[in-house]
C-alpha cells in the first residue's frame, strides 16, 4: 500500500473510531451502538504486510506497522517497551506493579489510561490502530470490552498465547491448565509482537537475553527436596498457584516441588487449614502495589501469616523463609525470568539447594 493509501485508510479508520466513541459516550448508548468494517482503500500492501498472528482462538491481521498501539495489561506493555516501541504506543492499562526499572524512562512517555481496566471510551479516544492484552478476560466481559467491539472498528486485537495455549478458560475463575506452560510460549509472544511491529531482530535479542538469564540462574542448582507455595493475593480466600502456570515454570526450572501441584487450576482459592496441612518449606509471596483485594503487599501478607493462628506455626513462617515477587513475575510474562532468579537466590540463601 502506498504512503498516501495507508494515510487514507488510517484516517478513515480513526474517523470511524472517533464516531464510535462519541456514540458510546454513556453505558446505555454503548449497547446500542452499531458497527461494521471500516472503509478500506485499495492499493499495494505495506512492505512485509499484512501480518497475521494467532490471538487466542482468533487471528489478528495487521495491514501496516502500528503507530498508535494500546496495551491493556502490564505484561504486554513491558514487552512492547522492551522492544523499544514507546514511540508507537498511545496508552496502557491494568497494572499490578511499578514498571521495570530499565523501562521507567520509556514508560513515562506513554499515557497510563487507568491503573486497572480503562473504559472502552478511554481506549477509543486514543484512536488505536492495534490493541494487545495479556489475558482474554481483559478483552472480554468484565474487562475493557469484548474483542467484537474492536473488530467492528477494524482494530486488530492480540491476546497473549500464554493465556490460551493448553488452557481451558471456560470454567470460570482464572482457568485451568490442560497442558504445562513453558517459557517457549512467553518467547512466542515476544516473537509475535516483534513481527507485528516489524522489529524481529529486537525480539530475538530480547529472547536471547532472557534465555541466558535462565541458564545462569539454574546452573548447578538442585532444589528437589524443597517444597514451595505461591500466594498471589487475598487473605480471606487466598489465591495459590496450581501446577502448571508461571509459578510452575519457576518450580520446574529449579527442580523444586509446588505443594499444590496436584491441581491444574491456574490460581485456585485454598483455605488456610489445607495450607497448614501441606506445610511448605518456602513461601513465595506476591508483593503487589494494586489495591483491589486484601493483603496485596508483601508486608500485609507477612503480617497476616505471622499473626493468624492457622499460619503462624508453618515451617516457612517460623523460619521466615519468604521470597517476595512482583505480581508480574508470578504471571506468564518476561518477568517470570525474574521469578526464576529470585526464587533460586532465596533457596540458596535458605540452604535448600543441594
């Protein structure tokens, strides 16, 4: 597609988005808004495009390099920033933690639309030409908006394969892993996004760096006698990691055992009496900065653990064997590598490595 043709197409699509956003200014109006594919201008394609990538059961087709991307989850945002794409991003949303230190400067250039889910109207006000998300829920009922809304506007939506490959999301909650997640799926997300933006070499460089860190962190480590429990959030009905999501990657890389590896649910809610029965050697706890549930921060979690009758006598609590991770390190993201490094360091510190 020629430069002039691409400009016409984008102008037409952006006009359509503006019209849609005005139509949907209120919640009642939103449900009544119609749509339809935006007008396309014929012409030769941009070099290397269109690019089509799998998007959790659908396909996202991008006809030209995105210039106004919106990333709706922190994991996706940090991949795009790590690929050096801040200048092609116009908004972010859904944060659990401060951004990675090395990305602070670039992140400051991109508007944060909301700490949690931005409204559809807010997203559309940025006239996006590409939307990415880490979780199906984010672009589904209860999140920002169903993918169909973006389809009506010809805005391609990419959802991370980590949330659907080998995973059943139909049963409610955070889904159930049918197959064990590996870092290869996370690397696949990096490759997909690099392909969409035509920065493939940057993607391979990022992946190589992550792989090198994993190799270094796991070299000569054997934690086969150590048992771990991962607590993400909530003290009333705590979310603990099942066998096969991002915490499973960490556990397997280090040769340790997750005390709840007998459940395939991503984040089952488990009572404290059951936790006491399993009595893990180490507690890996999420240190979140969001404020949507009880006991989000590590400090709040530790205070609860050390004062609650059901938990204060746990081996890990009495010996203060805590490893603190960001929420993103406990999700399937590039930060899962941080989790591998930090849990490995903790096991060595506690003398639980052979």
